[in-house]
C-alpha cells in the first residue's frame, strides 16, 4: 500500500460531549466545521491555517495535532512516512472552548492519512485509534458518526480496551444554542478538578438522567401512550440535563460558565456545560422567537462577560472525506 498523489479534503464537525449527565459517554455533532486539504509532496512540511487559532498553531510544524494524528495513522497502516506534506486548514471550531476542536483535528488527520493511503475510512475503522489519541471517545464518536452518539469501551483484540459507539438521530424540531466563552479553559485543568470517587447516589442519579436524556433527544411520536409526549417537553429536557458528576466540581475553573448554566436553568432553559467547558449549550424544543433570543442574551449579560451566542444545527452525517478538486 502506497500513498496517492491526489489531494484529499476532510470536513469535520464540532462536537459537544457529556451533555450534562452523560459524562465521557454522550456526544452530539454540531453544524460547525473545520476543513483540511492534504497532499503528499517530495519534501518538507508546509502548513497553512486560516480562521480560529491560526496565530497560535500555524507554526506548530510536527507538533500540529493533525500532523501527529497522520503520522500515527501511517505507522498503524505500516506505510513509510512521506517526505513532505502540504496542509491547508480552515478552522471554524473555537479552540479550548469545549466544542471538540482537538477531536476534530485528530479525526481529520486519521481520515486524511487513510484516504491518501487508499485505506478504508469507515467510522468503525477510525474510532478506536481516534479514541486512544484523544483519551476518551465522547467527542471523536459524534465527530465521526454524526448525530447523538453513545460511546463506550469494550475488550478488543488481545483483551485491550477498544472504543465502540452507536449513533442515534435526534428529533428534527430540537434546536441548539451555543454560548461560546471569550477565553479558553484547558481540558487537562478541567479534568484535574474531578474527584477520584463520587457518592453512589450521585452516580445513580446521573445514570437515570442520562437514560432520560437519550429518550428526550430522540423521541419522535407524541401520540404514543404512557406519557411519551412528555419526553418532547422542556420539562423533560430540564430534568434530563441535570448533572452531579462533573459540572459542579469544575466550577472553580469556569465560574462564569457555571453561573450561566445556573441562570439559564433557573429561567427554564435546559443548559449544560459543553464538554470540558467553558462554553455552554442550551436545548430548545422549538425555534426561538425574537423575545426568546433577547431573554437569553439578557441572561448571558448578567454573568458580566461577553458570550458569543449563536444557533447551531445538529450535524447528522459526521465527518466526510473526498478527493480535492
């Protein structure tokens, strides 16, 4: 197996992990995408970056996360490292804001390398290595598969843990609003605040809420009996997005995000910290009108910092790879 000369184009979505109670398990693909075009050359590494984080990563060289992921993929495929690579990156996913920018870069690198090598790019071929590089599967799974994903690890070859995931289709009327924080928070710092153990009651609470959240996000038929219509209500989403495992513990690293979640929820808006934060994601059961937008903007303003507030679609297909023109 060798490397093709034709450039490849990879498009990867932003993601939100945890979604409140589904710590390291649930994820949602969002309608905000990075794109990278990659081709093999005879010599040197040439990286061009525009958009989010361009000033910080354009000179990263071999330390660029996409390049690092590509190198690992070439090794896994037992292919000699190319003499040169040209990358042209268009970044739209904010860095360090809890919207899956690192997962997007890892997935982009793995897909680009496999496409250049003529290897399969199906999600099940990429997920285990992507999860290993990211450290957990809850962002890379929705990035690859799209929609709402449930990820877990199971024994793979030689008994080693291997990431698995399934994708579900969220209901069509669901609307998302992102409150993107003005400053980043390190995922390592956020994870470092988590305790080694949690009370059994809190674990049981989150297990029930995570199950309810999956049902509330995917319920399709309000004509079903036994309270099925309740699943599509704001009341169900508020209950389903409650968390006791991580958000409270991480509050010292992102006090404004913690405050915004609390204020939104007190106003009846289902809201969670997105991933490791500090951005916030709100779930709505209908398209917000002008008064609703003004209300959410006013609530965000009460935290004392300037949030970038925008609607986000759900990306239902996940990452894609094609031949560049």
